[in-house]
C-alpha cells in the first residue's frame, strides 16, 4: 500500500510540474485586478507560477500551447492576504518574561493543521502567522504562502537575501498588562518596559559597531537583541496589537521615538484618532471586522466604520481574521461589512489584497493581478461582496490548492465529520492535497 501511495503521489507531482510548464489561460471571467479597472470578459494567463498577461478577451495574447479554462460567469481576483492570523496552532512566549524577542513562531507552527485548509477554502493565499498578544513582545511572526506542502520550510517566504520573511509581535492594553508578575501591571509600566528594551538594543548595536568586526571586542551573542536590531534598522516590521485610542497613541510615540516601522493591529478605536494615525505615517492599519458580539471591554467601541474612517484620513487600511476570532473561510465578509458602513468598494477590496501585501513588504510579488507577479488568485462564483458568493478555487503560484468541486476540499469549506482532523494523513487525503 505504501509503495502504491508513493506511486500515486509521484504521478500527481508530475502532473503539477507539467501544469507549471504549460501556460494556463482563464478566459471569459470578470477580472478584478486591484491594480486597475475591472475587466469584463477578461483573460488571465499564468505560467510557471507567474502571471504572464491579464486583459480583455480578444485584446490579450494567449500562447498557442496554453490550456484554456472557461471561466465565464465567474469572478477572478487576487488571492487574499491575511495580515494577522493564528492558523497552524503555533504559540509564542511563555510566562517567564513579558518581553521575548528571541521566540520564533517558526518553531511551533504545524503545517498539517486543518486551519490551513480552512484558510485556502476562504481564498487566503498569503498570511502573517503570529504568536498571541498576552505579552508586550511575544515573538517573531512568519509570512507564509499557503502552498500544498507538509513542512513549514516549504511554506516560507524569503526576501532577496534569502532571509525568512516575518515581523515582530508587540502588544499593549489589557492582554499584556495583566496583574501577575512579571507582567507590567499598568499601561505606563508597559510603555516604560518597551523603552528600556529598545535602549538596551541601541546599546547592543553600538557595541557591535565599535567592535568593527574584531571578534575580541564583540559583545556575547544575544538572539533577542539581534531581533530588535532588525527593528531599529527598519528591516523588520512591528505588528502592534492595540485597541484603545490612548494605547494607539502610545504606540505612535514609541514608533517615533525609536524610528521603527509599525503596522497597527486591530485599532478598534482607530476611528477616534484617525488623523493622528495618518500623520504618523505608519505602514498600515490592520483592522478586524467582527460580525458577532462579545470580546474584551477595550474593544467595546470597535466599529464597522473604522476601515472607511481611516482610509478617508489617508491611512493604508487592510483587514485580518485573527483566526479563530473571524473564521478564515469568512474573510471576504470583512470587506462587505466595511462597504456597508461607508468604505468604498474599491478600497475594501484593496484592503483584502494589496494593502495587506504592503504591510508584509510583499507588494512586489502579490496583492494584485499584474504581469510578473506571483500567480496567486481565486475564482469566485459571483460578486466578492455578496454573502451568497462562494470561493470555487484558490491558486498559489499557479498551483490550485483548493477546489470546491472536490469532495474533500468542500468538506473543509463547509465543515462536517473529518474536517477537524490533522496529523494523520491517509492515502486518499495525501493524493487529494498533492
């Protein structure tokens, strides 16, 4: 049986490789490129993981050897970018300290967790996986492409230098305050500990500079300080969990004082200080849109209007799931609710895609349908803002990773017996995922 399973998997891998070698043309769909006007009767051509061409049917060259896919009556748009998620069952810092920059979510991420299947069923192709917010700094985040792979290394996104792409998760407010030592216990103490942390990192960086490459003069290696140096050098973005308007302003003060790049996460009361946020020049505001009651007191004044208010003030606005807070399968609903509350349709769809890519420094490779970018796209049954619309297919780098017509994929889209299983991969499941 094992040899037969290996044979089937090898055949399917070969088929995937052939699909990558042969151009694929999706013809007749309405195409939402995000980069420009909506294209009716559009054509999307992908080849070897990249977008080759996108345009109107009859005006866009299709390679003679391309495999054509009739997409009439469908809508194609870029894969969704989730800027704040907890899929993969990972965890970060522990109770030993409120600040742990050396902790890496990479080392606790489970790529076989069924939450990844739910994410692609919801049209998500790129995700920022983070540790929780119960610490002032709970560790290093991870930017992933949700490829059909079984190890975290195969999901990684790397920068031009080959480094693993990711940010740093920080937090203020109720979650990180807590009352039990060594937690800070108050908002003022939280900010004080943050400042002490960055001052230590500045001192560590200065020692390295003074050593000028002399190993005898170098300070002992400190993994926590190395991560913070990336923040100070603006190589790594801080993803800062913050809800209340006063907590948001504290984040802006810290970012200005230590000159780090920041994405404001949640910003429940961001509508109260929208002008201040826009003037601060933050990388972006990653907003959570919650369509059910409950949660913490400091998020009591979270509003569907937040995205639109921040956008009108001039901030870059994206959305996130904070999965399971919002189930990844329902991510598109965030855009619909924001539009209902006054955000423009164009900006809401931009927030689901390109804005998220900007926040993860991935705007050159994903977030819109443009020639040369990664072939990350989804095929929808109808308008993306309609509650009746279903994600039919999800493609990552030209490879289909979700197909609603496949019974096993559909199981993870709608739920049911077996949809929560992970770890144990049976032959039929293995074949389907490959």
